[in-house]
């Protein structure tokens, strides 16, 4: 019999209170310093620190360790409330034996219940090690009802009860991409009416159950309602395909599990009115294996050490379980297929979401609760917001374009879940202010180059937009075939069909900028370099793709106008050090590229925001860091973890304002030079 969410939450409190004290469900509450601040309009906002709560939902045990770390370990070390929910038991073939170089045990029996339990044991050890430094730190395991009418196992780390694991224990596909009707994919697509549980041997959950599609959506939404996160982490719902083979570039459970999470976040946002706002971050999966490493060696090694713990590489009995203390399949190769050396976001990795409107006014955009939100600050005034634009289904990430009259256009992609599996699709949308500093009009769709979801699994990039002298937009997009597409606004306000601009092997999102001569530049990374499309003069035909000769990057690319050219910012593979190069376009429209310079200092990962001589990005510690180009190679790090990428604007006064979205789903800003060597971050809105 289904259990109401109120009973669900009440029962959880009873079950966890004995060993841990009453479980505190974080809701992005203020720190003690913030709580005591004066509430008046002239009060000085407190310095930003990491706050909020995180819920991660993944398909299998180890998806979080391979694809969400080091974000995961940084969150645990900061003391943030972190809950990870596992949709399946990851039972595979039931053989807990090392592969990938280690000898197999011919006497190892196939037992899916015990292998799934071993993977649970490995996850608990890895989380305990990340959170406390002691992999043997104890857990309390209990049973909780779900909002979908089943049962889940809840594990609470006794030493740090803000660390929770929720095991939904459904059957996995048992195949990376093969036809497996009994799977999340089969459930999503309606090939089966319900998906059975795969209980583990040691779980306190004893009664079998199954979920329909709607029941699984409600079960995940119930976990979100219980923990009320301000940041939700998920896997990629729209991975690509390998050419014309039809094979996914990711595991089918990752893809369809993420689609269930999309549906659950939409249901949670619609059904639960009194809750904190939340942002969503999605992570790249198997495709990391084909891209340059994005983490520096020290960070990658720390990540791999947690995977060694999960893999039970020492084979010592430190858990007391007859099933084994970890996943021996990973023991022979704990880095996976180059997965441990990288972390990449599939959305919200652009740096153009903070922009200037009319003189002195700034606009910042982020997606909260599946809707586009904006904050604004007038000349010399205070920030206000967030205001949510009508319309749901907006994917994480925002890009902006400023029209000649000072109006702002905001662009994003939107996911439509639909009532039938074939209705799932993603399109490009934009909204424009009706007047400078005025309200935004409704979302308008530019469609998509993909005819159906199945053609490319809706694997389009985020859009980048440029504006010509008449105020007409041109929108650029990477399609699922990894080529560049564009659609141009016509004088009557409509848009042309999606044009093919060529290129191949494009990765991540394209970026665009206009130099001081009015020439448009468009850039996109490949696995080995960067391609350019440029104009020989303002208004000329965009020519390209042209090779730039730039070295390989870790994929996220940022572009900023600088004099007669555009300065690109990117990171060096296997290092994370920020690099920069100036690209100019001459009469032939062939790009001329300066030598590559490095900002120096500590490494990091993710996209880099830049304005003037200030550079901001995610430091190796996961916090926001800033440095100045042309000065000493020193980064100043904050105490704040954040979602997405930073964005910065050089204002007419000569100061630079930089913004990030914190894990608390709040806008945080800093303005330099106020204290140039140690910028102070604050919540933009009290």
C-alpha cells in the first residue's frame, strides 16, 4: 500500500533517531553568521560559504565515484548534507571477480544478490573514507517506505549523519546497450508494465516489490521531497550515438535513469510548493573515455584511491560481510576506461549568463526548479531576484545576447517529457525583453536540427547567440552528429531553417563573440584542437571551419572580445591550468592565432569565466577561485562550492563583477578591485 510523504518523512525520523540523533534535513539554511545579520537594506551581506544540500541520483553503485567525483568528495569534506540515491542494485552477472588485468577466480559462483551486496559494501566504505577518513566508519541500515509503494534501504553514516545513501534496488539492464526489456529503458518506453526489485543479500528490505513507470517517478520525487535539496546531481539523459551504428555513447541505465530523474524533478517542483529552490547539474558518462583528461594528476589520484576502496582492491575483510567488501570487477582497473581522470558537465558549463543591459545595469540568469530565473542590479544599487519566467522544462544553463537598444535575450534548451515515450525531445528556446530593462516576453521555440529523439537521442548542445547591427539574432548549436548548425533571424522576426556549417568531432558547446571591427567569431572544440568560423568584415559571410592550430583542451571553452580579436580561455589536459590565446580575423577571414599563454597557479576543472584581466574558475579544491592575467601566478580561493560555471562582466566604471550559483541555489557575487588580492564573495540578495 502506498505511503504518504508525511508518513514517509515521519518514519524516517523514527528510524534514524536511535543511532544518529534526529536526522537534520538541510534546506539551504543560513550559517550562524548569516542568521544573525541585520535584516535592514543597508546591512552588509555576509561572506559566502558553502551552504545548501545535495541529492545525487545515479543508476548504479560507482556511477557517482566515476562521474561525479571530485564534486562529491568536495561536498562531503565541506560538511554539506549529501544524499545519494541508487536506482538499481547493479547486480550485473553476479560474479564478483576482478577483470581488466587481474586473474579471475574460476571458483567464484554467480550470485546476483551477493554481488549487489558487495557493491553496497564498497560504496559505504568509499563514502566513509571520503567523509571521515576511515573506511570502516559505521553505518545504520534501515528500511523506509517509498512514495511509489515499495521499500528502500536507507544507510546513515553514524559519525556524520548528514551523509545518507538510499537504495531503491531495482533490476539493472545487465547490458550496456543491448536489447533488455527488463530494464529502466524498457520501463520508460512502455515495453514492460513494471520493473521488479533486485534485493541484495544483506539488505534489511525483505519484501519484493515492483514499480510502474509512474510509481518510480513518484518514488524518486519522494526522495527529493524528503531531503529538499538545493542542488540535484544526475547523469546525462541525452547521450550521443556512435556514428550510424545506433549504439549509445553511454550505458542505457545511465541515460534512462536520468530521464526518470528529469520526470521526478518536474513532479517534485510541481507537487511540493513550500520547499527551497533547486538547481540541477548533469554529468558526462562513458564519453569521458574519448576526451582529454580534465583533472590534474593529484586530483585524479585522490579520486582513484576512493575507487580502489570501493573495488576492495586490498581484498582484506574489513566489513565482515560474507558477500565481500567491494566490487572486484573494478579492482583490476580502478580508473575505468579513462573515467577517473576526468569530470565534465553536460549542461550549465557556459560563462555568458551574466550580462550588461542599459548602462550600469546587470542581469544574471540560471535555471531554478526547471524554470529560467533572473536577478538584476541597477546602477549603484542592490541585486533583486530571483524572478522565474513562466514555462517549465528548461534545461540547466543559460546564454545571453544583448540587443543594440539594451534589451536582453536569454537562450536555453528545453526538454519536453510528453505523455508517450516518442514525445520526449529537446528544442532551443529564447525569450526577449519587451523593452530595455522591461519584462521578458514568452518563450519562443527555434526547434531542433534533430527530427526525432531516437535519431540522436536529443544530444544537442546549449545554444550560443550573436547579434548583428540590425539587432537580429543568429543562434549556433552542435548537433548530435557533432557538426555546427545555425539558424538566423529574418527581418520579419522569424528564423531560417537550421543551416549546416560543417566541422566534425565537435565537443561541448560552441562559443561566439564579436570583435571591435564588428566581425563575428564562432569557436568549437574537438578532441584534438579548436575549430573557427570567422567573418572577413562585419556583415560578410561566415567562413569556416578553419583550423586554429591550438592544442587540445579539456573541452569547456570561453570567448571574450579583445581589441581586434577574440580571446579564448581553456584548460590544459592532464593539468587543468588555464590557458589563453588571442585569435584575430584578417581580410581573408582565416584566423590568426597568438601563442598560447598560461595563467599559472593552481589547477582546476570546468569552464573559465573572464572579463578584463580577471579570470575566475573552479579550483582544484572545487571552490571558486580568481586570478589576474599578466600578474603573479596566484589564485585566490573562496570557501564556496558552486554549480555550473562562473560568469564575469567588465563594467564601465572599470570594476569587474563576477557571479556564481552556489550549492544553495543562491546567486553569489564579488566586485573587484575592492580588495584585489582577496575578493570577498557575498550572497547577492539577502
